[in-house]
C-alpha cells in the first residue's frame, strides 16, 4: 500500500503527537460495530507495530505508517491522507472512494502525551 501525505497531515501528526519520530497504525476499527465487516477507518498512534503489520510506502521522514496485512482488503492500493485545520480532522481517500472526512486519531501509546 502507498499513502500520499499532504503537508497539513504531516504537520498535524507531528503537532498532535509531540514528536518528530512516531508510529501510526491505519486500522479498520470494528469495535462496537457489530461484526468484522462493519467498521470505520481510524488512525492510532502506537509505540511499535504489531506482529502481522506491514509498513505503508510513502510516509514522510520520521513518521511510520503501519497497517494489519489482514485488513489490506479494506484499503485501495493508493491512498491519500490529508488534514483540514478548520475541522481539525484527517481525511483518507483514494481515487475510487472517500473512506472518511473525519478520520479519528487516537493515541494508544503506553506513555500518551496527546495534546
């Protein structure tokens, strides 16, 4: 999977997570959705990738984007990650669809310093 990042998205990740070196997971979050095929796209700040994660291509220096290889079926091969500062929200899209215009970012690191 390849992800093209907007400058605003890179700046927002660094500002929100307070570090020049971070790991983020793109997840298809099914918690509370009823079943494994009903879910929403989300970003999780993590300490390290999980077993079975793969790294997306195209991440900017200092930011590593991971995803569960089993969830790759939910994503197009080419994605775009943007940030809208007016809404304070991330957006994930491809040429074929918009996954979310209000993509959640959750800090799931052990020593969270989310602002």
